[in-house]
């Protein structure tokens, strides 16, 4: 049975959540401070952590970062109010999902099952290589042409998601659902912002893409620079222009570096 670690300082909520999860068949460990929770996260090997963002000893985002430094355990944050900024900060710090208090046992159970499902996805391709890009899922590290990329957890998740699907177009809505885990959308600027940060770290721009190719009004496609169909790649003689490739009349073709 999956083990859930609850980190919550409010004894009423903590007890209620523990009881609800025990009734649903989970093994439960509970902590009332962030420090206690971090200790239990390392000694109890929970499958999921449910983390209250309002703890007396540490800021919730700090707890997420410290958890992330030692474990890939899925983290669901519980917030006292629907604060989009707080939720986005938590998700950016590495949380997997969130719940707004008060939440029911059924909702909590559904979120836990969802993150467990995602965590159980096949780990077959631990390392993905696309051109000079290398994405190591287990180490959560990426490199470009041998140089390590300094990515935030969200940037890594985004790059990994696109790299797994290299060559295919991924919509912003799909990214919101699968990477941001926001099935109701509404924050797709976040996708654009993270894509632009990722581009900068890959040393490219939307205007001069190498790996991250914008597909106008649809989404984005990750492709190696020398793959057919990637803008800037040598076209097969008489080959058709890749669909969705941005037309920039008057722009001269970029000179190829020899070798
Ligand atoms: Ca609290």
C-alpha cells in the first residue's frame, strides 16, 4: 500500500487527513513541522508527500526545494487560500500538484492517485538524446553539446517532456495539463515565459531557433538542428517546406558553418 507523509501543523486537519487516508487504505506518516517532515521524508520513504504551505518553522517553497534535493517523491501542496501566485511559486519550486483548503477526502485521494500514476510511468528511457542535447531523467540533468545546463525544476520538466516527444508538435494546452498539471488552463503565459527562459539557456531565440521551434497558434516542437524539417536545416532537394515553418520574407538564409 502506498505511504503518504502529511506535513501539517494544524492538529485538527492533520488528524482528519490521517484518518481519511487510513480509511482509504494508505499507510500514513505525519509531521507537525517542516524539519520533522524532512526527517520523515528521508527515513520513511513515502510515496507521496502532502505539504501544508503554512508551517511555523520553514517557508513551504524551502521545504519543497529541500525535499527535491534528496528525493523525487511527488509533492502535493495544500494552501490556505486560492492564491495563484503562491501556487505557481510552489509548482515552480518542484511541487507536483496542489489542493486548496478545505478539501475533501475524495479530492485528496484523487490527487494522490494521479501523482502516483505519473510517478509509476515507465522509466525505460532514462536518458534521451536529441542532437547535441542530452536529458537524463533520473539525475534530472540536461546538457547541450557536453556542457551542463543550469535548469530550474520546471524548465527541466518542460525540456524532458518535449525531448521525449522530439519531432512532434506539443500544444501549450498539453504542456499546461502534463507539465504544469493545470487541467483547467488559464496560465498559459507561464508556458511562454518558461519556453523563453529555456531558449535563452539553450542559447537560441524564437526568431533563430535551433532546438525549440514555435509552431504558430499550435505549440512547440523540439527537434535537432540537423533533422529534416527543422527550420534552418538543409532541405532535401525539392523537399517541401515544413508545415508551420515561419515565413520570413526577405530574411537571407543563415550561412552554414563548414564542418
Ligand atoms: Ca498551517
